């Protein structure tokens, strides 16, 4: 299979109105019942539901031109109309121009550990990895895509090019003792105490320059 260079410049995108979020709402969990996602009972959590974006039109992305313009080469091993997966464990989102790790860290992690994990991550030889924002994680959510991470767990909805071992990777935002995360089983952004739970993970991200 022919090798192609890793992209590091932004493709020319068609102008399009971004997806909007609905107003913030608060969900008070029943204090007598522990949530199936492992969160502590009785917590008041703030969430948003990303509004479904308009169905994207078929575009002719200049991805191959961007790939051909670079000198570092990695083999393309998969992808779809939006995502390009490389053999160096990175995935390029041609819609947002973000590069993601192809898989999460693989085990429960608190928010501080997640931040440190991203800072030390060296996927593709890059050194500018960071925690994604909640909006960036929400941008990966695709209701039509499904991946199962446990027989007794709800399926996750995102591209199969990015593999998760649990539903809820951390986001970069914090407020007091809480930090944001995104749940790929229900498509909602949430806040919880920074120690987290057994379902919190981390997916490093960087901007393709």
C-alpha cells in the first residue's frame, strides 16, 4: 500500500452554519438509585444536549492534496467520508481539522491524570496534544455510528476509527471542584467531581496546522 504524508494544514471547507446547543438543563438523580454510568447517586449534574446538525452534504475534501504537500509519511489504514486513520495511531477529522488519538487511555482516570496524559502523549511524533473541549468531543458524536464496549453497557455513538473503552472521556473545562466530560452513549455533556468514576477516560486531541 502506498504511503501518504500526514496532513498538517487545514483543508478548504465549505461555509456552513455550526450546530447549536440547546439551553443548559439540570438533572437531579434519584438519591436512592445509583446511575448505570457509575456516577454517585443524589448528585445534581448540569448537562447540554447538542442539537443535531444539518445533514452534511457530500463534499470533495482536498484531503489528498493536503497529504501530498507534506514530507513526513505514514500509511493510511482506514477511515470514511470524514475521518482518515493512520498507522501511527492517529485519526484526522477533515471536517474540524482536528487530529485525535485513535483510542483512549484504556482505564479509569481522574481529570488531573487525564490532563497530564495528554501533555505527555506523543502520537504521530507530535508534542502539542491536549485535553479536548466539551464542544470538540460533542463534535465527534454521531448517532448513526455504533460501537459496543461492554455486553451490559449502552452502545457508544462515534466513528469506529476512534475506539473507546468506556462512555465518558474528560473535557478541558473546570468549575470549582468539578470538570466537564462527554457521554457518547447518550450524546450529552456533563459535569462531575474531578476524581471521576470508573467510566471516565481521556482522548488526546491537537489542531492540524
